[in-house]
C-alpha cells in the first residue's frame, strides 16, 4: 500500500511537467517567450525560403533533421541545403515572385521541445494580368533546444487539396 501511495505521488509530480503548454497561457492571455521566439523563427524562415537564403535554412534545420515532403519523399539536411543552394544559384525569375506566410499557428511547449503546427500559404504572384496562385499546406515541425538554441529536428508537410470549383 505504501508503495502505491509513493508511486501515485511521484506520478502526480512528474506528469504535469510533461503536459504541453499551449501557445497562449490562460493566466496572462499573452504568448510565452518561447512561443514568441519560435513564431519569429518561423516567420524569418519563410522569408528566407522565398529567396533561397542558404544560411537561413542552415540555422533553421538541425544537422539531424528528418523532413517528410508533401509528395512523400524524405530528406535530410544535406539534401535540403543542396536543393536550396541549387535554387539560389539560378537567375531570379522576373515573371513571378513567391511569398510564404504562416496562419493558424499552434505551439505546444515542453521543457526543451516544442511542436509547431500551422497552415503554410504559398502566394505566387505572376506577371501582370495573371491572377496569383495560392497553395496551402499543413506543416508540423518538432523543435529541439540544444545549448540554448532552437532548431527543427523533424518536419512534415501535407498539401491541402484545392477547393473544388462549383
């Protein structure tokens, strides 16, 4: 009986510490420092992605990242950097420009880990007279804080099907 009480007490002490904190703590109604930091990182990364900024990708992704693309293929950091480097060396396109943004961001915080889920909006502006192409994805990233620095260790992207035309 004494063992059960001790185990129950330990469980009550341990389990609350692994319960995720949502992106806006109820006490203050304001996002935590971690949520603000990860949201800023995400937004900077999306700016870097629009211009194939290789150092931005290098900062964002950990060396041991696993990236599952919308098409189902899996990449590591070396693959990602090679792809971005190839895009950065091509001459910029003048007939279109792509901007990325994050909407519906949800962040679950743990002591040194955070899960970030959001809707990625790809807005491809074309030359005059052509409407933009908007593509939506649901992305989920797992961030790990190592030596005080957050980086993505896992990333999953899923294309949201276009709405049927009625």
